[in-house]
C-alpha cells in the first residue's frame, strides 16, 4: 500500500510541476450506456468453460464513474461479474488528461453440482487520455477468493495480487482497437501467475451499433514455475449504444 501511495503522490507532483490543473470532480450525468451480446469459442475444451459460450453485458461510462456487468451461462455453470470504477481526481495537462480512482469488483462462478467461487477485487487505477494517441489504463490491487467445494464441505480462502494494463483507441473512421494484458478478465479470475492476453478490433457500422471481433489466450504459471499455454478464445460481439 505504501508503494501505491508513493507512486500516486509522485505522479501528482510531476504533474503539478508541469503547469497542470489538478481538481476533484463528481460528474455522473448523461453516461454513455451500452448493451452487448457475445458468442465465444474456447480451445481446448476445459473444465472451466464450455467450448461455446454466450455472454450478455451492460456497461455505462461517465466522466467520474464507469461500470460493467457481465453474465455468462452454460449448461452446467454460470459466471456473473459486476464492477464499478470511481474517478474523483483529475489532472489536466495541455493535451493529456489523467484520471485517478478506485475499482471494486465482485465475481461469482457457480458450477451447479460441484462448487461456488466468490471473488472480491479492490484496485487503485488510473487512466491517461490523449485525443490523438488513445487511452492507456493501469489497475493494480488485490483479489480475495472464497471457494466452497460441495464434496469436501469446506471453504478455501486466498488473497492474490491483481494487475491489468489496457490500451484503447477509437479512430475517426469508426475503427476501434482494444488491447489488454492482465491477471484476470471479465469472466475469469484465476490464481495469480496466470496471464490473459486480449486483442479486440471493432467497427462502428451505424450511429448506435458496433461489431467487434476478439481473441484471447491464457498462459499459466508465467511468473512462478514453467509457463505453459492453457486456453485460446475467439469471439464476436454486437454492441448497441444508447
């Protein structure tokens, strides 16, 4: 925690020396909202997911508050995730804006006949927004995992570091690019050491509709023992903005 506070204070100090404007803001008005439906295919077949899955998502985005809620369901299980980011602190340079805030997230993974897992994630996060270059984001924190195994009639608890780095760019012609590297994604929260690499491309086909193609692969034990490829995902998403 001391390291995180030191990094935050250091960034604010650098910004203050660069003739920046630093202020607190709580603007939740007129958020951009969207709903989407995704179909994803997972290789190889695993115990965690079916090969063919459906995900429904609702999200909103305002200046100070972002939220995302995902539901993935299969014949034997369900994944439910809800996250909220609050950005109360802003630093404006001439062409770049910094947002600093906190993120809270809850994830439920329920295999109907075997176990239930609860994940509680708490992050410090900041974003760097440049109209030309795009949006670069970092989230770092910890995840509390609580798993109930029905056969063992026991509860397992674990605390894992959490980290995600993201980049998003929306071009004037409607093309969108999103790249992420992290220890988790919106529906998968493994023990730390497993890394998700995600690349998504999209195109705005109408005033309120976007079509996206995504690919993701997962590597286990990347920072602990011997890394190995664990899962590959491809998918398609249709998103309606309102």
